[in-house]
């Protein structure tokens, strides 16, 4: 089995949210998905609640950075708001914004 870091778990969490939804977030299901033991999960997070809070904080930080970058790139309030609403309206956020924080492209 390979050694995972916290980032691996967070990415698996986002992928699970995108594909399965909130109910799919558990130490057991994520460990199975990553082909490791649950102990690895608990090495990085105290419990499921801690993990979900970490996902939310990561999403908020990256999303906020993306929105601020969009505005800093000279895009007006209207375009930045349009981008925000476009992402927020989707059932599953577009993974592109997570993999390239700071890029401002409206969909």
C-alpha cells in the first residue's frame, strides 16, 4: 500500500462529493477508494466531521482565491458575479476551478 498525504484525502473527498455526494464521505468508503486502510484516514483527520470541515475550508479558500483573482485580472463585478453564480448553481462544482486556482474563465 502506498503512503498518502492529507492532500490525497482531500482530493478523494472532492471527487467523492462530485460523483456520489455527501453521503459517500466516510473513512471506510474513502479508504476503499484509495486502496488503503482506514487508519490512514485517522492519521490525517480526527473524524468524519473534521474531514468535512477540512473539505469546506479548502473549497472556500480555493474558491475565494479564484474569485479574487478573477476580479484582480480586471474583470468587472458583473463578470465575477456571473462566474460565482455559474459555479454555485451547478449541482457538482466544476473541478477545473480547483485544479487551476486563479484562472478566470466563465462557463
